[in-house]
């Protein structure tokens, strides 16, 4: 009697669930977003402005810091929401939030000089690419579920 064995490619990862792709993209976006803000402190005059109570041209206030907190909290919350929300709500939430963050990300270049064009171009470019990936992943979310046994997370539940 002959027994067939399936030869698998060790580099074949199978399919990654959409929720995991979205969470990874939001995590990457969040880290980039925070690191760009941290690197911005090294621009001449930024720390002096903060010490004098100014960020850009705005007075530092509880309202301004609350707005900053909300803006950095959005991608952090999207990491969790991308893996916990039901599929239909998850898809819609990712489409809406990513769509709203694209112009917000681009706005960060407002007032930048040509000297800093590469810094803002690279950071905003990567942010927009990540948001485009999120939009594409959410938009292309499979409408029907496959056989449960084929789902990559099934093996983890055993």
C-alpha cells in the first residue's frame, strides 16, 4: 500500500486574517506617528518653543494637549478594534478612520520649509501608504467565510 504525503514549502505562511493585517498596519502607523513627533523635537527651535509655551503657533493648553492625546489615541485604539469588532463594523470603522486620517496626516506638512521636505515627505508618505493599505485591506475584506478548518487561526484553537 502506498501512502501519499503532502510536501509543504517551509516558506508558505498560508493566509493571514484581515483582522491581523489591519492590527499590524495600525501598530506600524502608531509607532511611525509617535516617532515622527519625537524626532520633530530635534528640529531647531522646537524645544525652545515648547519651553516658552508654544507648539507650532498654538499656545500650549489643556485643550491642545487633549486634542493631541485624542489624535495619538485613534491609531492605538484601532489596533484593538481591528481584532475585536465584528467583521462588518470592523470593515466600516477601518474605512472611515483611515479615510479621515489621510488628510490629517497630509496637514502635518503645513508650514514646512523646503529644508524639511524630505523629513515630512518620507514620514507622511509612509503614513499615507499605510493608510492606503488599511483602506485596501478593509475594502477587499472577503464577503463570505471559507471552511472553518481552512482558517489559519483554527490550528491555534486546538
